[in-house]
C-alpha cells in the first residue's frame, strides 16, 4: 500500500493539532467527576495552547529516537525518563523511584505502583502511530516498550497499545468500528480496557444517550478520585464515590469511545461530549482529537478551534535545560521531524507500506491481516514479569515470577528464557556471577542446548542473611566456538521488611 507524503503530513499535523485542542479544552475540568457543560474553550488563550504532559513526553521520545535510533526499547526510554521527565506524581514518580533502585522495566512499572492501571501511558501513544503509519503491529510493539517503564503489566500498558494500534491503522482506515476492533485485537479480550471499550459500544448500539453511556462506564469501571470535593453531588447520589485507587484507565478509554461514537463524525460534537463526561478530561479529549486528526487530516479540523491556540507547543514537565534546542517549538516542526523518523521505521519494519513523495495514496491492496493482530498481541506480552535483553541473534528474558525480592534463608526463584532467533542451534554456556554469601541451584555453571525458539531454565538464589538493600548479579552467556558474550543483569531488592 502507498501513502503519499502529502497525505501523511496532513494526518500527522492533524494528530498534533487535535491533541493540543483536546488537551486545552479539557484542562480546566481535569479529574472532576461531574457532567460538564462545555461548548468551546473556557480560557483566555491569546493564540497559545495550554501546556500538557500528554504531548510533553512525546517530545522527549522524539529526542530519544533522534539520538539513539529507531531500535529504542524500554531500557533506553527509562534512561530518558530519569534524565528529562520532571514530575514525581503517581505512576511517573513510582516508575522513577523503582528505576533508581535498580529495577528495569517492566518491574519499574509494577512494584509498589498502584497507578499502573492509570492514564499516564495511553496519552503518549500517538508518536508510535505516527512513526509506523498503517503498521499497527509495529506501533503496538513500540507502545509496549514505552508503557512498561511506568505501568508495567497494568491496564495502563494495554491502553497505550490499544490506542497506538488503532491510531496507526487510522492512517489507512476510516471506519470507526473497524479501528476500535483493530485496537482491541492487540490486547487481551478480558482486560479492563477491552471491557470498557465494549461497554461503550454496547451502550451506543442499544440506543442509550451519551449521558446514560457515561453512567454505565462509571458504574462498572470507575477508579478512586483523590478528593471527595472533586465529585459532584449528582454523582455522589448515584454512588460514584468509591473505587480502586489508580484504576483509572478503563473508564477513560470508555469515555474516549463514547465521545467518538456519539459525535458521529462531527469534531466539535465529539470533543464536547468527551469533555462533558468528566474524569481525565484533558487526556480523553486530547486522545479523541488526535484520532480525528489522523483519520481526517488537518484540513478537516474547524478553523474556529485552531485560531485560539495556533500551532505552538507549550511544555510543562520536561527538563528543558538538558534538552535546549532539541524540542520543537510548534507542531509543524514536530511533524517534519517525526516524518524523518517514520521514513526509517517504514523502510526497516513495514515492508507492505510505502511513503511516497511522487505517488498518490493507494490503499486498495490493504488486508485485514495487515492491520489486525492474529493473537491478541500475545507475542508482545512474552515476559511481563521481567525485562528482555537483546543481542545479535538472541533475546534473553529474566522472569522474576513473584517479584524482585529476596529474604533471609528463602530461595528466590528466577526463570531465564533464551530465545534463539536464528536458524542454527547452539550450545550455550551459562555462568552466574554472585556476591559472597549467595548460592544458587541447580548449578552456578552449566551448558544448555538451544535450538531455534525459546529454551527455559529455572534457578533458586539464596542467602542465609540478605544484608544489602540492592543485590546485583550477572549471568554470562557464551557460545562454543564464537566470540559472542552476552551479559544479563539480575537485581534483587532486600525483601526482609515485606509482609
């Protein structure tokens, strides 16, 4: 399939404009559980959008892609988190604390993190769609690497993958239901995000009003707000007060779908419905706006919504001192730089897609198989309990099973999965480097035979007295007859104080 660069640019520009519009109109009502009555911007804007972390983080990812190349993974993105993302609230802060303790993604997003089911990941999905247009599988893989840094194996991770996949497909597909189903095909059928999206669809198809659909979502998928004062009396009377702390993203994905469906293709109607549903209004409206912008392009966004905010980008939570000169000042420059990355990604990872300066868009040969996941994205979720380390022909996965903690005298089980991704079998030597006072079974050293595919072996690490707060080990993998050396870190935290 061919996507002309002219059409691509219009869609990317529309994505960022829709993002800025939604983030700006929704900001004043953010995290209020109430029915709003918004018909347009409520602020005096003077030609500038409001700053918003929804877009900020994607500017940092652009810097990472430009500096480190298109093969970035969660470990690299984690480094950029620690260097350039300033907030310490909720999942952002918990993820950074975990990384500073030595925990790699996805453990950084799992441990001591009740906010792994919150909204901080899906709001930064668009850049992955924009660098992989019409290639939702590729966008979903990037989104996974991003989301696990601060959302681990939570619903927040599923939400970002859902959004990135459907947004990528939106470059080549316009049908609302098909796009939602493409996104759903990349996440587990029974996860909270999938169930909330299906709940919103069922409400629309059964003829309920958008207000009734909104109440249905809050009845079944609401999380806990930080303050009772943020909940309207009407919603208190409906019983929408309690909820699980951090369980925020299913309801907000449901609200994005409500706004999208009930607006029935009208940008203004959808944008206002989305904000008027309440909850994380800047994020839901910004996500809807970006989806609309990708599907229809910049030219379809009404000028009355563009004039008050212009094309500039305002930042909120980036360490600009360290990124001086690297952050685009407006969405036009942002689009140009994203395009340069997209050309590389499409050439490397998207053989069925061509971005062409000279050829017109031609999507006649696109197939469902190219857009839908055939396995609910199971290949993405191969190792949700630990990091993946990549080498030339191998991926080595460390599965911490029940968490990265060690206690006095108690064996800590670690599962190592070695994925041979080349066509030749190998004999692999395994050697653990341990601290004094630690032992390991079944053996510190050994040899395993690795055919194409995945081999697994489990080890038990134990110390009669775990004294260090952070315990770092290394596994050395070598191959007979080759110079290759693969070093894999293992980190255990002192768990003696954990119940």
